[in-house]
C-alpha cells in the first residue's frame, strides 16, 4: 500500500461492503447496526494511515490503543504479541468497568442454575407412593412439605389481596389514557386472582388437605427453584428474577395502579417500568395528544425533557424510575450526557411530550444522541428511541461504542 494514496482508496465502498454485505445481514437490531457502522467508519478511513491513529475512541490517553506501525506481517504479529495479556474493555469503546457487569450477570445466572439443581428432591416429594408416605409418618419423619408450606404462607402474606375495578363512564371510555390504565388494571386483577388461587391450592397440598396434581407439582418445582411460573408471566421480567422478587415487584406495580385508578395519568408521576405494557402507555399518550391537538398520529413525534419540574399540561406525562447504562446525565445547564465508569445510573424524572414532526422543537432533537430504550437490563425487549442532548465536542461514535442505552425497569 506504500504506492497508493489514502485519499484515492474507495473508503465508502469498503465501509458499505463490511457493514452491510459482510455483517449487516446478521444484525436484526437497528441500534446494533448503527454500532457496527460506527466501528467500521472509524477503522476504515483515510486517517488510519496517520502515525498517531488510535484503534479505539477512548477519550483518556491511558486507554487509547495505538495502531501498529509497520507494513510487513512479522511487524503486525510482533505488535499483537506485545499487547497486554489482559485487554481493557476501553479497546472496544466500552467503559473501563464493563467487565464487572458481565461478571454480575454470569453470577446471577450461575446461582439460578444451582437452585434448579437443588430442586429435584423437593419436587419429587409430593408424588411419592402411599406406602412411602405412611412409612414416613410411622417413622416420625413429619410432613416433608412443611417448610414449603411456610414459604407459601409468607408469599401469600406479601401478595396483594385485591385491586378494585376502575369506574367506567361514557366519558372515560373516550379517553385513551383511561383505557390504557384500565387494561393494566384488568390484567393486574386477573393476575392477583390467579396467583392467590395457585398459592392457596399449593398450601392445601402441603398441609395434606388437597390431592397433588401435575399443575401443583409444577408449581412446587417453581417454588423450590425460586423461579416464576410461566402462567404468571403476563408481562416482561428478567428470566433470572426469583419468585420472591417477582411478588415484591408485582405488589409495587399493584400499588401504583391503585393510585392511578383514582388519579389522572397526565397529572401523576408514573413509574414507567412498573407498567405491565409500557409500549401501550406510550401509544396512549400519543393518541391522547393527537386527540387534543386534532392531529393524526403520524404527525406527532416524541420529545423528552430530562430533569424538569412536573408539568400541569394535559399534553405532558411525567415518568420516573429509568436508568441509563454506559453514561450518566449531567443536569447542569441545559442538561446533557456525560461519561462515567458506573454500570448503571438513575436518570432524573423526565417528561414525555408529543409535538408536531415539523416543529423546530422536534427538529432540534434530531442532532441529539439517539439512545435505545429497553424494558429492562437484559436488552432483549426494545421499546423505542429517546433523543438525548450530548456534548458537541464528543462524537456520536463514543456513545454508540459505549453501548449507551436507557432501561425502564431495574430491580429496586
């Protein structure tokens, strides 16, 4: 390449071939595709021939990965062999402590697997033969399911007893926000009835008052592994969530719905991640705004205000409980993204508003960083993008390669 001028190389064609033809077909998430393109555009460019070119976009000199200075294969091999044995996540544009998050997730997954391995003894005790049960009673062994019964009693005590239905009138059914909260209310009421019924039946089986069935044995298996039964998963939760945490989280969701049953959604601070269907809530806010402004849904675009005081307008919706990963939000001045080594940082309360797609207010946000919003930290359920103001002296690729995203739900 010594006789080829860098500016004569078709960089755009190379970038397209690598990002779209070679790898693009395997990426089904638009934000992952954007991250891929940011890496390709950084590495395959004219500046790559400069002596001071860094292979990563770290803003700190100590974490920059300088490009190899050589032309022969032996020189590149020597450069690779001289790299530190343990690489830094900053080489990939990630925060320095990103590996800690991987270890935490791996530990949670390992603990979950251990619980499932320990469940075989408990799960099979309910289906034993009558002779075995009589032998255990005769030997003074007592009820082997007594400890399970105690746990079920505790879970029942932490479970909400009921949730009243919302009052339906001719006016309320015309309100998109009321219809959204009412659907949440109905799902929650049905789930309360289902969970309490299952737990009471399981308690009766543990006490010997109800005959064991396949459904109760499956529920016993879930309880012994501390995993959430599939029939209870009417909304998205992390696969590693325990049944104890699920009931605690469900109680908090029910408490919020109890408040929203009487209050107006546009005048109440809402725990966004505590909604069972956050995408339906987002759609309802858009419908309510379109109805009020007499516009079509297609004419409205979402604008968010971070760290603001509660609004009194019916066209603004206050939400909280969101977290940002890979960055933090600096509330000084107009507010903007900032670098941090923390794994996840809580976001200030924010306001959701829908404005006309041709308004200056929305067009200005197109220059902001487009952050993906996921339901929880597993990043498997994408909700929508939020446009967040970022410092102008920091390129968009820095935030992309740090995998900056927003999550609605985080374990409390």
